[in-house]
C-alpha cells in the first residue's frame, strides 16, 4: 500500500475482528493521503464481508462516511 496514487482499497473479510482491524488499517492509511487531496473517506459495504474504503472529494475533509450499497 505504498503507492501515492492509491485512492481506494477493496477488502474481503471473514470475521468481525478481521473486519474491524482491516477497516481501521485502511482508513488510517487513506487518512494520510486525504490531506493532500483535501478529501474525506467513504467506507462502503458492498455485501457481507465486502467493503471498499476510498478517498471521496464529496465527503468533507476530516470526515469518514459509512455507506451501504446493497
């Protein structure tokens, strides 16, 4: 995850503890990128155990928004 152009991270998790850990790690990683783009972070649940964490310019900087798409 060291590519400075990375704008989203797809996650597939099997357990609740894995979900919490991996989502937190993804949000923390993208938070370091959000400063330069002045974007917020959107966490989208695509289905059971399937998430996308992304920089989103429509989300205010400094905000993490949770969303369901299913």
